[in-house]
């Protein structure tokens, strides 16, 4: 398992966090997702042999938010 942090645009409340976390945790290979609207980020623990980075990004986009990698 590895952890990855994504910055998220347009996350404003706890419901936004729950939506993103639920979308990510529905993916096979995702152990946990922990979003914070205060920090505008999501930390995901996942198995890279089961789920790709692109699949994680797509799940966030499909939930209605725009992810980007910090840096």
C-alpha cells in the first residue's frame, strides 16, 4: 500500500469530502481516503498493483471535483 496526496479544487464542505472519499473507496484496491476541505486535499491509501493513479484521478473528476498533484 502507498499513500498519495491530491490537491482538490472546489471542495467547500464536509459533504464534498464525503463524496470524494466515497468515490475513491468504491474503487478496488483503495484502502482508505481522507479528505479535508480546510486543506483542500485528499490523502488516499491504495494498492498500485490493483488501481492506477489515473483511475483515482478519474474517480475524483467523476465525483465533480478537479484534482491536481501538489508541487
